[in-house]
C-alpha cells in the first residue's frame, strides 16, 4: 500500500494574485484543489447602470497586467452593440497596442515569474547578480512593450487615448519610425529569448486536452477571429455562452469553464501556437525549428516556449504592421457616438488566453447586464486536471519538490488570479 | 521602472513580495507598500499586522488610497452583487464574509498616499528616494490643471465645455488625458482643497450633464472620499 502525501502551498508565489494549492496524492491518484481565495470584486454587478463610453475604462481596472485586453474586449463589445464601425487605422493601432501589451506580460512571466525555477533561484533578484545579461535583456524587452503601449495609448498601464470608435490622438509618423527601428533591433533579444527558454529542463509530461484559441485566416489572431479548438470547436462570439459552460465550485471564488459535452480546456500561448502556427512569421517558424518546437504540443510546461515564440512573433509582426500603417489625422472624442439599445459580444486573446466580454444596453447606453469570462477561469479546471495527471508521476519526491514542480506547472499557465474572481451575473 | 530596477536593487532589499519571490520574510520592515483596499476580515488582520511590523506604511495606488473603481460596489445593493455567483451564500460562508470596499486609512495610520491608477513611475521613485534619504516625499497637492497648463493644453472644460474632473483632481499624472484630447476622469483622487460642489454645478450648467451623470463621475475613482461626499451620493 502506497503512502499518502499531502502537499499544500498556502500562497502560490510568482503568479498574479492570491491562490492556494491543495494536493493529496496516493499511488496513481491525486486530489487537487486550486483554491482562489482573493476576494471577488463584482465588476459585473457594479457595471450595471454605467455608461457605454466608460465601460472599457472601468474594466481596464480588472487587471494591471492585461488592462489593454480588457479595454479592447469591452470596446469591441460596445461597438458591436451600438453598430459602430471603426477605421482600418483604428484596427491596426489596436492590434499594435495589444501586441505591445502581450510583450509586456509575456516578458514578465518568462523572466520574472518562471525562469528563476529553471535556473535555481528564488526570484529574479539574485539572478540579477549572476546572470546580469539575461536580466538586462528582460528589462529591455519589457520596456519595449511598455513604450509601444504608451506610444499608442498614452500610458503604459491603463491607456487613455482608447475610446469607443477609435483613438483620441494618433501618434506622429516620426514617433512610429523611431519605434520601428527599436523593434527591428529587438528581434535579436526576442530570438535569444526563445533560445534561452527552450534550454530549460522541462518535465517530460504530456496530457492531451482541448486547446482553444481565436483563429483568423492570414494573420496570427489576437483581436478578432473565430474561436476554434483542437477538438473541432468553431464558433462566433455570440455563441460562446451556448458552448462554454461555467460553474461554481465551493472551494474557490473563480468559476470553472468547460466545453459543453466535453470537459476542461486550455487557453493561452500554447493553444494559440498549436492552432495558429502557420500564421507565425518566417523568422519565428525558423527559430521554432531550430529549438525543436513542433505543434501540436501537449506538454503544458511548454507554454513557456510557446510564449517565447510569441514574443518573437509579436516583435517581428509589429515591424510589419507599423510599415503598413496608413497614418492620418482621425481623432475621435469620447462623446462622438449616440447610444443605442442592444447587446454586444466580443472575444480577444489576452496574453494568458481567451477573454470574453458581453453587455446589454438600454436606450440611453447604460449597462443592463454584463458578462466577463477571463482566461484564468477558463484554465482553472484544466490546471487541476493537469496536476491530477502530473503529481502521481512525481509522487516519490519529497513534498517540497512536489510543491515546487506543481507551482511550476501553475506558473506555466501564467494565471491572473485577480482577473478570475468575478464571473457573470446569473439571472 | 525597467531603467531604474538594477540601481534600485543596490539600495533596497525586497523582503516580502510573494508575487515576485518564493522566499519571503515576516518583517519587521522599514517600509511596506500596500496595494488594494480592504474587503474581508482576513485582509483587515493582515493590514493591522503589517502596520505593527512596518516603520513606514505606504498606501500604494488608488485602491489602497481611496477604493478606486471597485468602490463603486459600495452603492450596489448586496442582492445584486450576490447574483454574480449562483450560490453566493455557499462560498460566502465557506470562505469568508465579504464586506464593503474600504481604503486603508479608515483602519490604520497611513504615512504616505501614493495615488493614481496606476501611480506614475516618477512618483514611485520620489517616494522610494525620499524613504532612503529620510525626507518627506514631495508629492503634489495642487490640482492637475496646473500640470495641464504647464503643458500648454487648451482647457477642455472652459473652452470646449467637456466635463473634465481636473479642477478637483490631484496633480501627479502629468495631465496625460487632456494632452491626448480626452477629458480628465480624476484617477488621482481629490486635491487637498477640492471644491466639488462648484464643479458639479459647472457639469450641469455648462456641460449639460444630468444629476445622475454627475453622480457617476464622482463615484468612480474616489467616491468614498469625504471631499466628494455630497456629489458621489
């Protein structure tokens, strides 16, 4: 009879927000609870009654790491409800803005949250002493992401020039030219990031599960497209609630999502790379080949490699997007559009995966109902399923090592716990 | 603060920061930077403990200083917020009771309020440097309109009759919103001698806002602040 081991991490370090891991392993069986105890903030409740042109500003405050994703999802949902058309320039600038924010978030996860585990440090702080070049590269790339967001949005966290219908200010061609040359120089850092992350000694663990991501012909989708999966899901924004079930669990404030009729699923970099690899740039594909990454990959730890490949793809693609910008002066103010009654739906890819926003508005443009599904709610059940399969394989280790490796799996998902603790209003 | 990060590490020791470190220490601390507001008994205990263990307590960001956007919840009837979860009472009783969103200063003495959503990096550095050399941080108390004027922006309220919160809002952000043609939403909270009733009147008479619109404007980043008491409703 095998021994039972109990592993507890009261406050999972190096992830955004406050969560706890409870694991009980005996033989081939593991019980796992990923407990999210950070209190909910009830965004869906207090958005009721607020005006359509401030929803993106308010939902931005759901997260300090992926505010751009919440802004863009909210803006798209509002524009969908009010039938507002936006220009090609707005679409390109929103794409660039979002790409900058993915760079910010990805670099933070890779270097500051995840890398110390694989290099044997408790954090990036002692790493800065021994591996100064690595830390300097991280800081350069992080600043590049910040500066790209600030250039387009007017502020690196919670951008301000984004409004319903477009932007209140369009940066100058000169500013874009100088950003473009910085991005071109940054390709080298991005390639080195993929090489650096690919050398980590990943646990040899695979678990086939459904991977879900936005997809679009001809581009690596982050701002729009259809939601598709490795198991045949293929839906539009409006169909999200009919195909994705969300349920409450009694031990955590985060709700758990499943695909109706199937089960838990994975969202984030690994799902995106698996589904959209062919839309990555030639440079990204050649570096993927060099480091031996091939889709489909079902090792959740390799989320890190996928995330690093995305950093390269983001840097590389943004050069192209800037080159093709048709800059003109088309400023929009925050009160340009008249509200309409209606419902709007939107899905974007936040850095850590699929993000869904939907709203109903009355004739004055006030919110009647709000429904937000952040990526970490969608990954929560899948993280537990991964741990249930993974922990029995390492059950012979001491509890400290089991805890560390379990944390590493959680960190590979880059969960955003603060985002996850508020789900939709039930009627 | 990418450019300052390495220099910063030479001058400060980060003792407790679970979101970035695996090894953390229980204090005592020279300074604690506390993010977020208080909404559960567990958080309140934690805050009181931190106050005891820290020489200087910095309320870091609007949530800690004023409750920020999540404080709008305090005006929502509990029955509406309970609907966010199918079985609210189950989690509520199993986990812990959830209460009103409350800024830190309502429970403990706060030494420095680092305002903004988010606080600007220059202000964070000012506080850190001041702590290191033992002086009072030079945080601005006057209105953000001063910063806006120094940037030579056109006043959106006076010239375009757009409802900007600038006249009652504390400086510090660098007037970034009017600089890109957007009205100030007041994310640095009230300035030291804010005249909220007067601005609320301007919003209605000059900009044509309804009473309800005015309430929502004041009930956004610092609705709980006593300086906005009459206007946030």
